[in-house]
């Protein structure tokens, strides 16, 4: 806890990464070097640093930085809070500012669209309940976010409550607002013929408007007051000042008509009533549509089965899916959902995995195959052994990943939030300037008594300088609301990450979506990414012996090898029905080949270097080997007793969609690079068949990250596609690391994007989802900022001197509500988006590298 | 601890902001009283509106500054 005595404060900071006494010294020294720190005591056993410091010279952030700079971590607590009552980007900024300034809070990210906040804090300095209290004091609800179905239920309940609340408000405000409008315009058009004159009575309008302002409109006054109490502003304040001022003028003009606000003919009851109605309409529609952008995660959560049939002591019992333990044998019947992840032990079936991997056809399952929790068993019955349960299942990890992605803000959103957050203050300054301008300058110069408000027959004849200036000032407040700016990015990011998840493409953050949309170059690791990673023998060239005999000798030499090429040769020999005995002796020479003794003869199988080293002449075989390598095959020379006897050529198979994926990426304007450890000739041959732009050949695994870095240094924005585990350094180095074919092992994956299937077309689909999402974000931001850019000058009365037309506050509120709805509806369009790469998923024949 | 510091910061910022806003409103009132031919309502009403907007502008501007000052004095 933090303590203060005179000018000293004391804080206990959890430190991670300390392993020995020297770490203690390093951390102590680092802390004591911070100006203002008088004493730092570090305890290795408890992993804590107790620091006494002068708060006028240092703060907790300085101390944390010093620990990190020394190479250690700070054991912060992370809390996920569900925030209710947020309506706009300014609410985000308001909470972030208030909570972020609390001592002990290191970082807070608030997401408007999901209504959540992730807070990193030092529990030794501040307690979570103090953070929640700070948020509640601002006028929002704050509770710890639950997980899984409970969270789903609570989120749904809260959204429904908000929808119901705004609907009730709307049902009160809309009819009363409509009556007020009819009453206000009763003397105009044809209305005197159909409406009684008493409807225009100002006291009658006062009686109708007051419940609207004090009932449904009360929320704006309460929320803005709560914000101001903490010294922060939000959209509610814009509404409250707009509605409050319009209502106040109307009341003054009703009961003190000679006060100079335009008299009884210029009451703005309809402005106050309709302003409230339109804002509430906007909030209601937002509450309805905002829930839809998070539908993807809800769908995923719904996949989690509730029940499981487990064998316990030989008996089949029904248990809750949460109670299944790793190692349990689970029974699955046709039509049932698979409750947890596992491996099939008995039975055979076809399982629909489309909901998780995007694979459109049911996948056959036989003993030894993996099954994923949440997928649907179609035909047969089977038993499987649970391997991952609870939070470890692939489905839970996917949900976690999508949730995290939706919480992460891409750089564009951070800018938008910052702009929206500071906008409110700017709008109030603008409203003050506009008021002063029209009061002291504009009114005398341009006021026309016969001028009117846009789309109304309302003439401003009786309007005085104060009333006119106030009207424009209020209109600026209402029309400038940056709600749409705050919604523009998160609504699209939520829809985009959800769309990706539908196709088995998991973005780890909104920043990954933005980064993937800006790529210039995609680097594919060859083996296992563009090819299947399962080489096979394609050619056997024999000199002075039968081809089968040559293959058998090669297989005998390679039998004890663990190299994939050796396994391919042994497998090919067995496939031809050949007996493959053990060699009498065997030696593997990494990077060269193998040397063995069998039946009294020396057998060598390897590359040119090995043959040259052993002094074996290759003769005509060299030309033949080059020919094979030009076809993308790896040629290995066979020699017995110092004489060359032939060549065994091995090649990997290209994945069915590799060439299509490369072509599609090139059509998208991306440069496609293949990286491989193969020799240049083989690599060039494969590249030729795939159509990739360039090849990085003979690259050792550990050098891949350097190659990616080299490309980045040339100014390219690079994505690396590879195995999430073996290619981890290169994936981490790339601007976007795409881990392909993770299957159910999502948690192990590094990289910014995880593809559940090993189809290279999913890389294309990921890029397409990224581009579509960012295009949507840009459209939204364009509309949102475009609206404000166009609307604010109108609200300021820029066109009034030329046209005599002024935007009324109620029209301003309608425009503002429409801008928010436009943005949310535009984001919802992404729900219907199908990546072009996924539109035609025809299964092509596998392409052998030997097609030439 | 956190609460005490925040409460003190907010109290000070309310005072400073209200003072600034009152000055603005008073300035407006004096200018409109001695220049032009403004009605009493325009002068009083205008001064109130200027005070309200000035207070709304001052509070979020002054509060972070005051919080920083008070934190450094703790």
C-alpha cells in the first residue's frame, strides 16, 4: 500500500523476472537512481520492491519505468470491467482520463462498442473497488466482466435493459414531441383548418414539453453533472446545455414575453422537445444496432455445449460440459455437439467444423484424429478422450482471442478517440465564440426579421440579439456532437474480427487488422505453408542396376534417418513392396547425406558436396540431377563402393490452393516472396510453378527473421506466413505474423493473425477481411468527420447572411442522430461481407511439382 | 488515499473554474452595459450564458492542471 509521511511516500511494487540476488541488486540500483527515491528494498522471495520516494519528484510510473529499463517486469494486475451507460467517444475519453490519473493505474483501454474496459493497475497501490468507484462516480456502471455464458447473459441483459429504457423514454418523448410540434405550427400551412387554436397556447406547450425535458431528458442533465463534478465533459453536456437553454428561453418567452427573447411567437418548446426525442431515438437505435456488431462473439459463445456424456467407472453419465476432465472418455452420438477437445479412440464419423474453421465440408474422424469442442457430430457415433477442457479448449481460446482483438485499439481509433475526447471542449469554446460573434457583430450586420429556420415556416421576426445569438450557440453545441466519430472504428473492428473468426481467421488485435490492410509484401515459408511438408519420391535414376534395387539401397541407407527426405525414401520403397532391412552401420552427416554399410558394401546417399568429398565421379548424372532440380525436385546421388549408381529425386507436393493464393495476392497488388532452405535451383523451380515474385533460397531457419528485417529496411511492410512455432522469430519480426494451420493449438501460436486451417487461401481471405474492415473504418471516419465538417459551419450560421436560413436545434439533433446511425449501419454491412477468396472454394487437384 | 487527493484537487478546481467563469460573465456584463444599447435581459442573459459556457470550458481544462500540482505537493 502507499503511505505518506511528511514529504515521503512509500509504495510496494511487485517485480517479475528476478531469479537471483544480483537481480535484487540491479532492481534496487535502478530504483535508487530515480530522482526522488530515498530508499529501495527489494525482496527476491516475495518478488516485491518497497520504495520510499518524494512524490514531488517521482511517481509510480517513474518507478515502473526504472524497473522495466533494468530488464524486469512489473507484476500488474489486470481487470476486465463491464461498463454500462457509455454513449459516445467522449465517455471513453472521460473514463480513461479519470481512471488513468488515479495513482497506481498504469494503463486503461476503454472500448465503447463492447462496453468494456481493461485496466492494468498495481494492487499494492489501488484496489479494484476504488477503480470501480471512480467510474461509478462519473455516472457509469462498472462491474467485473464475467466470462463465457454468464458474461453473455449479463451483456445481453444490460443491452436489453438499455434498449427498454430508451424505448420507454422514446414512447414518452415522441408523442409529446409530435404534439408540441403540431401545436407550435398550428397557425401555419393548412393546420389552422384541422387543429384547434388552443393547441398553440404557450402554457399548453409548456405543460407538454416539461415532462419530456424532465423525464426522458433528465439523463443528460444527471450524466453531465456527474462528469462536471469530476472535472470532465462528455456528449451529455452538449445535449444538456442545448435542451436546457432552448427550454429556458421558451419558459421565459411564455411567462415573461417582453423579456427580449422574441416574445410569445418565438418559444422554442418544439426545439427542446424534439431535440430530446431525436437524441433518444439515436440512442435507442444505437443500443439496438451496437449489439449486432458483437454478434460474432455471441455466436461463438453459443457453440459451447452445456452437456456431455462421459464414461465414469464404466457407466455413461451425463455431466455439465464444464465438469469434463482431461483424460475422460466422452461419448458422442449423431447430431450431438462435441463438448471439449480431444482425440478419437473408438468409432468413426463425419464432423461439421465449419463454425470454427470455416471448412465447408464435414471432416472425417477416425481413431487418432483430433476433435474440437463446439463442433457438430454429423453421422456416426464415437468415443474420444478429452485432452483440453474448460478455458483450454480451442473454442474458449478463440473467444478469448476475438474478445482481446475487439478490445485492442488500432492506431486510427486512438487518434479518433483523442479527437472526439477533446472535441467537446472545442465545441463549447466554439459555441462561446459563435455567441459572442453574433451578439456583438453578426446580428447588427446581417439579421433579417423575415428570416427563418431551415425546413420550418418559423419567422424570426421578434427575435432579439440575445435570443438569436443563443439560438446559434445552442445549434453549434447540438450539431457538433462527435458520437459518430467514436463509433466509426470500434463498430467496424468488431464486425471485421467477427467476420474473420467465422472463417477460421483469428486476428489478435485491431492493430493486426489495420497492419494487414497496409501490407506491401507477403513472405511465405515454403515447407508446410505453400507445400504440404510431406515429401515423396518422384524419380529414381539407376545406372548399372534396376531402379527398384537402387531405391531399396537408398531406403536401407536412410532407414535409421529421421530426416523427412529419408522417411520419404523408406516409405516409397515399402510402397513398392520392397523389403528394407537395417543397415549394418549408419552415419548421418547433417547438410550432406548418409553413409551406411550393408551386406559388406558401402552405401552413400547424399548431395554433390558429399560425393565430391568422397571422390566419387558423377559423370552424366550431374546433368540429369540439374534437370530434376530445375523441376523443383531435390536430387540425391546414390553410390556403392565408391561408384555412382544413380539418383533418387524427392519432391514435396504443393497445396491445392497455393498457386491460386499467390495469384490472388498478386492481383491485390502485393509482392509475394518465398523463403526456403532449399538450393536456389530447386527453389526457383517451385517459385516458377507458383508464380511468386521472388525467392529467398538457402536460408537457414534461424536467418529467416533477418531476411524479414532486411525487407522491412527496404521500406516494405511485410507479412510473414509460416508455422507459428518453428517460424516464431520471423513471425514476430514481421509487421504482421500469420501463423498458418494452427488447428486447435491456438494458444501456442505466435503471430498477429492465426489461421486455424492450413489453406494458403486463408492468407488471402485474411488480407481481404483486413482491407474490407479498414475500408469500412475509413468510410465511417469520412462520414463522421465529414458530417461535422459540413454541419458545424451550418450550425454557426455561415450561410445565414446569404440565404437568411438558420439551422434549428431540432434539425441539428436529427442530423446528429442520423450520422451515428449511418456509421453503425455501414459497419453492419461487413456482416454480409464474404472474402472473395472464400466465395469459390472449389477443391482443386493437388499440384505436383513434377508437372513440368 | 486516492480519494483524498482527488477530492482536494476537485475542490480547488471548482473554485478556480468558477472564479474564471465569473470573471468572464462579469466582463461580458460590463462590456454590454457600457457599450451599445442592450436590454437588461440581453445583458443579464448573455452574462449567464457566457458564465455557463466558460465554467464548462474551465472545469476540464483546470482540473488536470490542479491535480498535477496537488499531487506534486503531497
